[in-house]
């Protein structure tokens, strides 16, 4: 794992920044935020060796974010948490990609892992390891971000992406692909809300951390125009 802020680590995988997952350590908690695809299980397990895990949190229930969630919960005997609007998808009672049967099929084939019961249904204002939960829907109905008030570090899932489409690691702030967003217009509203929360460091689900908030400000300005 790579330390990117006090108490915040990013798991490292073979394909840099393609699918990000994070580990938070604070207040006696060890929290895994997002779980990449099922193919990264051995990498995640190895990097958690000697670490405490008390909870697994999904920013949203998509195949490339819930892949190892069930295995993590089973191995460490911990609960799975996500927003109540994404809980049915995380548990297998609804599609992970509801807007497209084809994408749902491909997601299940290539990335998704076993479904798992959701023990904690998040709502805005909930606290996780010193971070506050904010509901920023659009990409999925129950998409959330985590923001630490003390230093404004934000883990934002797929509200924005910070990589290019092809190589996956060239820094480029952009909207998530329309085909994967249930409501792109609502997601744009969530991007504007993210900016209004005044983050100092943005950790995305895809791409390197965004440390220069002027880049995000320019992106939001173009989005508004």
C-alpha cells in the first residue's frame, strides 16, 4: 500500500490507477474503501497482512468496486457498508449496472465478485474513521463520498475520474463514462457539490490522486459552462 495522506493508504495493483481501493486507519478502525475487481484479491490480502480490518465500505455498488468485498468481509469477519440506495445491488437483489443488460453481463463476467449482505446502510452524515459520508448520486443512485473535515481529504469513488480512457494512468480530470452512469446530469450536479465541499485532496476510483485543486476548479468551471 502507498501512503497518500495521514491515515490514508491506496492499494497498489499491477495496472496502476486502473481500479483504486483505499485503506483508512483512525480511531481504532481499519476500513477498506472499495474492493477493486475480483482479480485483485491476492494483492489486497497480501497488503492487509498485519492490518486491522473493522469494516468494508463501498462508495457505490459497481462490479469494479465490489469485486473482493464479500471475500474481505468473510476473511476478517466484518460488516459491509454502502448507501441504502445501492444496497440491493450489492446484495444481488438488483443489477449492479441497471442501465444496460449487456454491461451487467460483461461486468459480472470480467470484474464482479460474489454478492454480500449489507450490514450497514449508510446515510449522509454518518461517520467512518474520522470521515463524513456525503450522498452524491448520479453515477449510481447510492453513490457516496467520504470527506475528512480536519484536512479536507476526500475519497470520491466515481463522481469524477482522474485518468485517461486508454492508458489509465495519465492524469486527466473527467466525468465518468456516460455509459456507466445511471444519470449523468445528476452526476454533474454531484461534481459541483463535491467542489462546494472544498476538498484539499481528491482520491478517485480511477486515476491518480488530485492534489492541485486549481485543476478541479477549472474542470468544474468548464462543466458549468
